[in-house]
C-alpha cells in the first residue's frame, strides 16, 4: 500500500468514526436544527420601535451618549523631521514657469533612453522630482531626468501644489472677508 493510499484509508476511518457519533438529523434529541432567523431592521417602523422603546429609555441612551462625547481641541499638525516631500512642495511653490518651458541649459544630445531608464527607477514622479532636486536639480541634471530644462523631472507637474496654495489663499481671504488674491 502506498503512502498516499494509507493516508486516504486513515482519513476514511476517522470520518466513519465521526459519523457514528453525530446525531441523525440535528440535535441530541433528534430534533432538527432550526435555521437562524435573519430579518431586516425594523428601526424605521414606528409601531415596532414604540413597542420596544420608551421616552425614558431614549433619555437614558441620549445621556449615555453625552457622557461618552469628547470634544477634542484642534491642534497644528506636527512638523515631520526629514519629510522629503516638503522639498518638492517648496520647489513647486517657488516656481512659476509652466511645464515644458525651458529655463535651464541641457545638452542637445539628451537621450530619450537615458530619460526613460532614469525615470523608471522611481515609483512616482514626486519621488523622481525629489531625487532630481537632491542631485543638484534644476540647475544640474546628472541623470538626464529633465531633458527639456523646465526644472521638472520625469513628467512631474507642480500645478497641483500651486492650485492647492491658491485655493487655501482664497479660502483664507474669504474667511477674513476680503477678496482672493489673483495670479
């Protein structure tokens, strides 16, 4: 007898022993096991709720909720040490040129293959832009990540950061009762 057949035979013996101990049809007394009743909530049924709840039970529930209610004062978000994205955000907000407008000199023979290879190393354009800035960008481009010289590596776009700043300024101006700054 092979090992596989031996394991199958032992399994059948164990199952046969279990079947002999199980009551037929359900519970120990032989009564069938009733299916669990699943019903839709009746919280929207006024009569059902009125039959189960009283003004006193509602008041007790409201008081219990009030006792658990906690007011948390808003606080400024902490400054995260070493937050590398702040470099990218600062750069985005410090620039005004549109994407594709060359500002920095780049070699004319900048190869597309080098650009693609360099950019493929990063999972996002934000991470590529951060690496580009840390390696001397936008004035220098040692990895060929900004062939057009606009200062933005690997299709990175500063516009979302600029728009967020404009929206925040407009909201602050509106809250102060003034007009939004125009750009």
